[in-house]
């Protein structure tokens, strides 16, 4: 749910509004306050949690490949003959 809250601005406005609420005319206190609240609470926390979960998934895939005796490599990786 945190990732969804992070992306609400990207879904509703231009991408620039994700970084700066003043782009779409959000100059009143309520809009700026909402943007600041979501930026501090969600962007700063959930993005780091999302990155850690992504990294944990990569580690799990590496471990499973190692247990099966397979080589873990990206899909686009090709060994030269």
C-alpha cells in the first residue's frame, strides 16, 4: 500500500509533480502539506523497504540456483564459446 501512495502523484499528474508539488499549482497549504507528509512518510521509508525486498529476492534466487547446482546469471548473459 505504501508504494501505491507513493505513485498517486505519478498517476494523477505529470512526473515533475512527484518531485515538486508547485508544478501543478499546489501552492496552498493543504496541497503542499499533503505532499510533504506523503514524501516524508512514504517516499523516504517505503522506497528503501522496496529496495531491500528487491535485493532480498535476488539473494534468494541466487541461493536457490546454488542449491540446484545452477549458475545464477542474468537472462541476457551469454557465455562465449
